[in-house]
């Protein structure tokens, strides 16, 4: 569901109930909800599931789990437990395939130190997999997308273009093998990036998924009441994505994102349609987008690199009515 559809559906819900324990609710479009248990402890909850992004069941499971955990890391929290969500056509596809999906998911959460508590499965003509994940955070150390400040720089910790790559593979424009490097990045936990960033002043954070880099950047700009300038030449692409830019394989969600964003984003006229699309590409398991004081930008990039996370400064934050300029 695109950002426009989500807004319409959420408008059917009554406005959020005021509760001092509800630290992060639905109003800021954040990655997860946060509920205070005690003065020192808050619960962070999120859920994510989707149809297969890659053919290989093991890697589908691993990417789905990395993606579900990411919303906890994007809140500055530590994931602790997970529940599986499974839809599967048991009469059409051998159960061993589901076994591999679950194995991929389980290996990924085990790597993260997260325990599986259970799950729920239904028979469904189309396979879907994901997780509900619970994390913990100190109430004073929550990262939201609502506190980016003028004078910050924007740091992105993974390349973009996963929607383009997986759609190209579904249309046989590239082989599954050519997708391997990109899938490895998608399956990489955002844990390392979050852990390194926690040593810096994180004013705001989100992760890049279904609304694309620009869609999630826009949510941050709107929630924070700031403007952003994004330098398209600095934005890293996933391995193999650049070669596919002109192949016309963008998923429908990417086009919907770009059209939804058009009132809020001003592109330099020199920026090609393909570049605009990839900047809005509907992704799975993208990197963290962090807003930190400009003076700490270089230090964070170096610390991330030292810990094996390739990251780039892709833009900056300024004052004014929320909007994004792409140069
Ligand atoms: Co998210
Ligand atoms: Co999510
Ligand atoms: Co059940």
C-alpha cells in the first residue's frame, strides 16, 4: 500500500487517544510504536510481511526478517523477541519450501540475538512471510523521525534500488545470480549501523523501505517541520541497479510513490526520470536514514566504514516549510 492509500485508510481510525505512556504512536508515521512500561523501560513494537521478493526461499526468509527487525533498530531500540507471520498454499507448494523460508528467518533473528516466541500461519494462494518484532529501549533514548534539525546532515547506510532489481529479476531481465550481491545487502541487519550511530547525536532516524528514499525522507521532513536537500549524485545504489536504470523495470509502487511525492519534492530539471524513480523506489530492507549534526557527519561515516558499513552523506537539513529539493 502506498503512502497516499495508507493516509486515507488511517483517516478512518479515531484520532489517537492521549496517554502519557504512549511515547510514539501513529501520528508521526514512525517505524514502530513505543509504549512506556517504567521510567527506564519502553516497549517497541512493529510488524511487517510481504510476498516473496526473491525466488530463493531461504533468502526470502532472511530478507523478510532483516526487514522486520530494521524498524526496531530505526527507533534506536534493541529487538528481543519475534513472532512469525505465514501465509502459504500448502496444496500447491511443498512444505519444505516453507521450511526453508522459516530457516532463513530464524537464522537472521538468531544472528540478531532475538528469540522466536511463536507465530501464526494460514493457507493462502499466495505465499507471504514476515514477523512481528518486539524491542526494548530507554524512554530517553528513542530515535524518531520527528526531530531532524536545521544544520543536520543526512546519512544513508545502504544503497537503494531493491524494487528495481527484484522486479527486473521477476521479468527475467537479470538472473537470480546477478541479484546475489544486492540480496546480500538486503539481508544485512541494520544492527551494526544502529550500534555505531548510537555513539553519535542522532536527532532523527528512519529506515528506507516501501515508500522509497524520498518517501521516507518526506515523512521525516514533514514530522520534523524542516526542509531537506538531497544530492542525487551522492546517493548509493545497490550492486547492479545502475545498469538497470533504463530497463523500465520499476515496480508499480515506485511510480505511485513518485506521483504521491510530486507536490513535496522539487527536482533539478537535469535529473532524469529514471533517477527520480530510483530515488522513490519501493524497497525492502533498505538502510537507515539518519539525521545528525553536520559536525559529526564525517566522524560517523568513518566509524561506520571501520565497522564494515558503507554509508554516505546524501543531503542536509534546513529551515522552512517541509519540502525536499533534489539536486
Ligand atoms: Co521502517
Ligand atoms: Co515497517
Ligand atoms: Co494463531
